[in-house]
């Protein structure tokens, strides 16, 4: 009898323990599932290949999963901006054929001992080359869509999925295809942090224009610049690249690939002034001279304007009216900064370097702090990060023109805040 009672007690406590264990491990309703929970920073080993972030696998969902797109994938994503973790804007240059890595094959027609694809390297640059993503020929001093681009529509590329909205899981929730014909080379995408209506801005470099849309992307509110007419005044740009705002919504336009200036507009889009002169490409050291104005950021506290003088490998710093204040060198070639960013900490400037494949952190006086990243098309690698952004949860998003993809990274548990990119400024809106 005692044995039977003891057995029943043992069974009861075993079942109770099992129940408590299941309750403890099961996620509560509305809480993150296991796929949303980041791994911890390793206490031993590792090398911070992706800094103290981990890549979110299978994000976004492949274009090949869409009906009619089974043979097509992402083209050359140029811009990405997270309004919040469930609403991420992307602009890209159409689609490219979906290919898998082919067998390494000798190519004696180009020379002895050569083969393609090269081992341990990506096999396709989505952005550069005579048959890459349309319209090709997009570098400094070039005219996109020129005679050097040999790509054939429907074979080498398709002009679809240029302006998208993704959700938390990487699904396309909006394909704003009504604007496809207006775009030729959509370059970056933003929401002004000081705009309570959360209007969306897209910089179109090939047509020399900047567009302002309603938040849902359905209405074009404002157009700056004259289509297909390069210039350098209040009504013309010369292949603009990026934007930045002061707290009163004064806007600065980095202008641009072929332009050599910063243009300043008021909150209504009225031209105020500009500054900048054409420099000696790759050699310029004079203040206020530029070659490829390819990145801009504003510190709202000091109202300093930080400008990426890309081809001269330096960051130049000005006051809001173009008075030169400071500069620092970003690194020797192959360093090639694509975009810059100042978060809500107002202490650091982060940059995406396409030449060294790293995300780089300086303080606002130019002192190097930290960098991370590795080159490649493996998940978590970087190849041509063109624009990047951070959401309210601290997730990092990157648009890679060369790799032909966008990626999402989440901070690891226990991450050092000094090794994470600061969340953006949220003033007029929070989500």
C-alpha cells in the first residue's frame, strides 16, 4: 500500500514538473516566437563578423515565391528605410534573373589559368557591368542608360518591383508599381523625422529629381528638380543622391554623382541656397570642393552638416549655411564610403564602406571608434551597402547594390550598446 502511495506521489510531482517546464518554455500570446529571439554575445570565441548583430535568416521573402516571378529575384536595391519594425520601405533597380552558383569553369578566351566563377567570391555584381541591373553606367561622371549598357529587357533584367513596402517578416505588403515608369535609378528613400504626416521621400538620381509621396505611397505630393535636365540651381539637380533634415524641416540635398554641391531647401520645398565647387577628382584637399557628393547627415544639436566627399575620401563638416568647419579622411583606397548616418545619440557618425565591406563608427570630431563587417554574399556578409537604417527595436537594415539584396540584423542579447548603431531621431512620430 505504501509502495502504491509513494508511486502515485512520484507520478504526480513528475507530471507537475513537466507542466511547469512546458509553461516556462512556451511563448506567451503576443510575445516573440523563438525565431524573433536573438542569440547571446558569445563569452568565448567568435570574431564579431557581423559586429554584435546576428542576421535574420530568410528575410525578406524571395521574389521567386511570387506568381509570375519564379525565375526572377531582387535587382540592385539602392535604398532602405524602416518606419517601424513592421513597415520598411525599399527602392531598387528592377529585377535580375534568379541564378544559382554555377560550376567553376575555365575561360581560356580571357587568358591562361582563369576560370569563372572565381572561388570564394560572389559570381554576380548586381549593380555594375554592361548587363547588370538597369540602367547601368551609374558611376561618378557617367550618364545612366548610356551606350555602354547592353542589358536586354526581359532577359537580363525586368523593370518591376522598384518601390516596395515590407513587413516584419519580410513579406511584400505593397508594390507601388504605379510609379515604375517614373523611376530610372531610384537611389535612396526616407521619412523626414520631423514630419508628423510621415511623408516618404525618394531620390531619383538618373532623372535628376527628388519626389515626396504620402505615407501610403499612393499620392505624389511634391517634385523637386526638372526631369532629365541636369543643372545646379533651384530647379535643377545633377544626379542627386541623399537627403538630411534640420528640426525645422529644412532639407539638404547631396547633389550628387555629377553635381558638386549641397542644395538647401525650406520645409515647403523652396530653394534657399547651395554651396560647393568641382574638385580635382581623387586628389582634392580644398575646403568646400567635392567630387561625388554621396552621403549627407545632420547633427540636430549643433546643426552641423556632414558631407561625404566620396571620391576624395573625406568627410567635410559645415554649418547650416555652408561655412566650412572641419574634415577627416575616411581611409585610403579601396575605402569607398556609400552613405553616412547620425542617430539619436547625436555623438557618432556611422558609415557604410563598400570598399572595405565594413560599417564604420567615428565620433563627430572624426576619431575612429569601431568597425565590423566582412565581404561576401553569405548571409550576414556585406557587398555594396548603399543605404542603411535602424528601427525602434534596434534592428539594422541594409540595402546592398552589389550583392543584389536587402538584409535585416537584430542585436544580440547582451550586446554592448557602443557596438550597435544608434536608433534614429523620432520627434514628430514614433511608429
